[in-house]
C-alpha cells in the first residue's frame, strides 16, 4: 500500500508538471505512453497465440496519437481520420499479402488495439493543445488545460469514491463475471463523489455548475465502462496486470484504461455543449 501511495504522489506531481507545461514535452510524453500501452497490448494477446505486429502497430498508434498535434497557420489541424484510414488499409493489405501468417482475427485485434489506445491518447492531446478559445479561467489557465484537469479529476474521483463506497457498503455485484470486486453501491458512490468533485472543480475554473454535475455523472459511468473493458481484455488474455511500469499500480493500460474512454467523451461534451459552460 505504501508503494502504491508513494508512486501515486510522484505520478500526480509529474502529471501536474507535464499538463501545466504542455507543448512538445506533453506531446512526446503522450506518444511514449501510447507506445508503451501498445507494447502491453501485444504482450497480453501473445498469451492467446495472436502475434500482433509490434513495431508496425506501435508506429500506427504513435501516428494516430500525434495526428491532432499539427499546427498550420497558428491553428490546430486534425488528421485523425486520414491517418486511421491509412492504418486500416495498410493492415488489410498485410492480411491479404501474408494471409497464412496474419489472419483476419489478428488484423481485427490489431486494429481494435490501435484505435483503442491511439484514440484515447489522441483526445488527451487534442484537449490540451487543440482546443483554441479566448476563454481563460480565473486562474489564467487555457480552456483546454482546464478541461483536461476536469477529465483527470473526474476520472480519479470516480475510481476513488467507487473503491471506498464498494469497500464500505458494497453488497450487490455489478459485473461479477468481468470484475468480481465492483459493486452497484460502488458505482453509485462513484457517481455521487464524481458529481461533487467535478462540480467543485468546474466552479473553481469558472464554469456553470449544472453542466458540471451532468458531466461528473457521465464521467463516472464512462470511466467504469473503460475499466471493465480493460478487465475483459485481461481476463480473456489471462493476465492480472497489463504491466509493471508503475509500482503498485500496474502498467500504462491499467492506469489509463478509464481515461482512454473519458477523454473523448469530455472533449465532445464540450464541443456540443460549450455555450452552456461559461456562466
């Protein structure tokens, strides 16, 4: 437990520095995390005798992650869809040319992993650097920086409140065949705690409160789905943790499983409802 707490504190400090710094350092960090996440994904599916392309897949994940960090005439331009289209075509061609060694199942699992990992890190990058707005929080933070903090605070709150609510009050299993420790009471506690955390953080950043309450509830639900999705992958491939990069916390996918789901949601929640954010 001590190792978990210490590594968590160090992780939060590093995260704070990277988010507040932004720019090239933040971009490179996400690219590295995406590559490490892909390595964990490939290793997991080797247990099912699925030899997924390590280096070509890693290149694809990195390119997909970085496809939103291109600046033209001081405006961010996204090449996500063109890059994803090229990736799909490349692996389908590989399936045809190497059909004896690269089956449709391997192609499908490969493309799923590339989209699963690359998509989540892409939106973390887009949220921090790709949202251009004149709005600045009362603390002087950019809009994207504030939204990224809301995403992180909400996701962490969901995990924390769900854990303690489930530990203290859990009686009814939420999804026992996938994650035996998750309970309905934990989910409810996670929702309530996340609503409060995002509401307070949103008010601190100068956002209207009622959209923050809705956002908090949705983050808690989607974070749980993200956690369960990775649990299914781990259960299917027969592993306990995706890796051991972070002492006491597991690998990259263990720590970012929920964020890979909540980041795209928060991004589009703002895109479609931004006119309700500012008080």
